[in-house]
């Protein structure tokens, strides 16, 4: 790969020295990496020169949590809490696995949309029932290799029956419905670890930017043995232990009903809270939970848009930051968000925490949101030495935005413009690993028109089949609605104002 010299840019490096302060300069890229940042830089003969006067150069955005398995369900659902939504997006009664070509296309489409909107790295925790399959996982890796994105990839694992991972389920669900949920023997910890080791041997590190991560679905959905085995392997291979914790109030109730303590306290007790642990959501956490998370060096993926659409609540971001928890931003899946744009998540996250209480000095600032979208997100993916900031020696994952656009006209404070004004429309160029993957409004790695045409041809039949699944699974909705209702009536002792700032002395009450 030859050199690329970006000259005369306004640079937002997001490194420890500059943070969200911008400066004027040049960036020299040699192959995959940033070789120099400064002024008056020169390049080898034959280098590509990019005149970036009037442009902003910044790190590529990181999507800390998404699910490619939802990509074809954009715009399909609304007005459902998580537990009911799951019946339709992730049906209990399933057909066979999605066609291999559709598996590839849904992954590719997510990567294409992400790159167009400035996401150069994402963490994809996709769902591919009924079994973990190395060849099918390889199709997802192939899609991301073809698109040119950087990714952590995994297929979520669980081995506790759905009805045993939910409080009240066995009590509420009629036996005739329970009898329909025969999923066969669950995967053992040993079998899943063997699968993971095969992935590490064959796919991990592909193209120098595609990695495997360990993704137990949630602590209440996995046996203790599986959680411990996953965590040990994640630490051994230095990859994330990526899981979902305390997204909804029902999950807060679940911990106390099943384990006599919060799910975070349970994870701490068995020893799976560590630097490797990346927790999606972290909405219904207590002060004690957050203290444990901060002490362990845990990261979270803040899914500000998805949590609002599913009515899950508002994560206590200021208190998580104060506790020392690393925070990245995630879109969650496309059918609980309906886009893969991190710029949308940045704007929502920059706004919703202003309802967290009257102490406006504690509201989350634009510069903090920008860190979550870049270097914070890279840390949640355990890629902070590779991506998330513009620094010599790091991979050249960057965006070039036009400052002569509506979002920056007139330009006052760039971090506030990026969080509250920009939506991705000002992006002119996207680079991943030193390769230009989007330029002048066109992806350079794939034929978008051809992919769209194939999706229009193949996906309608898949969606018609999924509609039949929705009808079959609708029989469970009254049960899930009752479980949701019962959980909503529980006093879990958090006593929070709008899901964030603690209000009143009763905030740390013990579980009754």
C-alpha cells in the first residue's frame, strides 16, 4: 500500500494530549498506519495527496454494540417493551437458519450503512440459531472483509431455557404453551469453548481487522460453568467478554428472584467482572453495582436510542462515569433503533441526560459524548491501541467531513456541532486501515446498486416467512405482557429520577 498525505486539515485527534481541541496540520499515512501528524509533512513520490483545507479530519466512529441479525427488520416494530419485542424479532418458535446468501447480505448491508455514516469499527453480536456453525460465521467475516470495515464478531450463546431465565414464567405460562418450547439439549460449556477455539484458529485476525469476541448472551441465560469458561477464554485470548446486563426493570427483578442479588453482584461473585467485560445497556444498576463495575475496569455500551424505543429506561451515565466505568456508544440492532448511525446515538445521548435531575452541572457534555463515540468505544472493544484516536502508530481509521456544510455553518465549537448538529451528511471520505472505503458519497468496496437489487429480489420471501413466525409466536404475548406487568410493580430499591440521578435517601435500599 502506498502513502497518503492529508494536508491543511482541521484535526480532531481525540488523543490524550488534545482531546476535543482541534488544530491545523497534516497527516501522513503509510500503508495501514498513521506515520506522522504535524505541519509541512512530505510524502514519498507517487503518494496520494488529499487537500483537506476547509475539512475536519477525525477518528472513525465506534459502534460498541449491534446485532446484524436484525438488519432486515428495520421499521418493523414499535410500541413494545423488550420482552414482548423479543417474541417477534427473536421468536421462541423458530424455523431453520436463514439462507446463507441472506446471512451474507444482511451482514454486508449493516457494514455498508455503517461505513457510509462514519462507523469504521463495530461489535456485532449476531444471532444465528439453531447452532453455532464455523462456516456460517465465516460468511459474516467474509461480508465484513468485503465491505472493508473493522469488527469484533460473535454469535451469542445461551444454555439456560428461556422460561428458567425469566421470573414468573413457569408460573404464568400455561403448560400447553410450555410444551411447545422444546429446544433440545442445550450446548455445554465445553462444546462452546471448543467451537470458540476453532474460530480463533481459523477466523480470528482475518484481514488484520476482524476479530472474534466471546459473547454469552446474559448472565441469567447462561450457566455459571459457561460464564466462567467464556470469561477465562476471553482473558486468555485478550478479547472482550461481551454480554447484556440490566437492560430492563424485569432484568433487575430477575437477578434478585434467581440469585438473591443484582446481576452485577452475581457476576462479581462468580468472578466474571473484569477489564474484558463489556456490558450492553447497564440501565438498571445500583450505586453498589457501579462501584463494583468501576473497580473491575468494566466497560459499557450505552444504547441511548434503542433503550428509548423499547422503553427500557435511561442509563445513569454520569454516575457510571464517576464510578470509573468506560463508556462507548452502541446503536443496538437495526430493528430496535432503525438505523446504524452513531451520529443519531450521539445526539440522543447528548440530550436525554439533561432530564436526569436539576443539577445541570452534572449533565453529560458534548465532549464526553464524543469521547464515548471514539476512544471510549475503542476501549469497550479492547481496540484502544488500534483505533479510536488519531495517533502515530495507530491504524488509519478516519473520517473527513466538509466544514462548509449546514451542520457547521457558522462554526462555533466543533464537538458541539458533531454531537448536536451533524448527522453524517457532511462526511466526504471514510478510511479504514489506511484504505479509502467511501469517497464522494460512494462506497469503493462494493457495488451498492447491485446489492440493493439483490436484497429487493430475495428479502421479501424471507420477510413473508418471518411474518408467519410472528403469527405463531403471538400466542406467547399475553404471557410476556403479564411477566412484564408483574416486574413493573416490584420495588427494586433504586428510586431513580428518570432512570438516572438518584433522588432521595431511599436510593440504596436493600431488596425487600
